[in-house]
C-alpha cells in the first residue's frame, strides 16, 4: 500500500498482477463445510460480482448466488478468496481519487474493450492497472514504475512438471514491464514461499541459472527434452464406458516394453 501511494504521488503508474479472475473463488458453508461446486466439472464455482452469479471457469455453467446452503439448508454460506474483481474493489476503497482499470477475460471479452483498456492506461486516464497473466506479456507503458504480483504461489499449485518454469516466465515477463523507461522502478513479488527457487531466479534475473536447474531436474526424472511425453485423454458421458476404454487401451500399450506408462488416473477436473 505504501509503495503504491509513493508511486501515485510521483504521478507514475502501477501494474498489479493477480492470476485469478472473479471476485471470490470459493463459496463455503460455515456450518457443514459444503462447497458450492459445478455439477459438470466438480470444481468450485467462482463468484462474479458484476453479474451477481456463480460461474464455472471450465464449462461456463452458471448458478445464482444464495445465502442458504444446499446441503444443511442454513443461512451460512460465505465467500472466500481474492480475485481481480475483489482486488479492484479493495483498491477503490484505499485510493478513492484514483482511476483503476481491470484487464482480464471478463473485462475484455470484445476486441473493442481489449483495446480501449490498454489505450486508456497508455494515455494516463487511469493510474492503476489490475489484471491476470494477460498483462504480463508484450505490453510496454512508459510511465509504469511499479509492478507487483499478488500471491505468486498460485501457479505453483498446479500438478505439472512445467509449473515452476511457467511461473518463472510469468514473473520474469512482468518484472520486465517496470523500469524500461524510468529509473528507481520497483517490482514487488508477494509469496508465502520466499525460498522458492523459481521465484528467486526471476527476482534476481538469473535466466541461465534457471535454465540449467530445469534441465538438470528434467534429466534426472527423464522428462522432456530427454524423452517424449504423450498424454492420452479419454472422455465421455458415461463413467463406466470411459473406464472400459481406458482399461482396454492400457492392456494394449503395456505390451510395449520400450515405453513407460504412468497411470491410468482420473483427471483433476471431471
């Protein structure tokens, strides 16, 4: 907050990246701990305050927001988590005299909105730009002297052997948005894992060291580029039919001694 205020006092601009859109990403009952989920994907629905709806970010299923739990029927549902919409509301309260723009999939659904948001920020019509990873790539604003990542750990929660690499790329690209045209620029990375090697590599601008570390880990685990990894996904409307297909494919592939098979396993999102 203090660094944002100092930047605004100098008539300079701020970019804040939070890679989680919506207002709140969890709706939970305080009585029975029931979480409102998508009936199709079995992931938590996200609350979008601009339309006052709950929405699945995978299949776009929507539902109305209710204070009553569908499980225990009590008036005890509560919103949890921080998304870009909620961040925008918080900043509007902290800096009521400042114009703030939000740049994510919800605010830039059309080409005209996409261009207008960026043009308005470039022309200085807003002093703070909030966005998801869309704002980290390919943008260059001359008056930006402060960039910050809100919760840089989000990308590390994905069970993907490339998650560290992707998080490094995102942080490295965002840090590059600051300091291109102004001296004494700052990049602030918020994290609960201050010893995370990928975050430290990005903060120290150690691209070669990060590259060498990733290659070493990939070689030890026989991951690409030292091997070829193929993901086979079988989907359908009936679980038992899908399971039979998977079992048949597994029995066919296991005959080949030259390949290693991981799984089969259920996906994170069904």
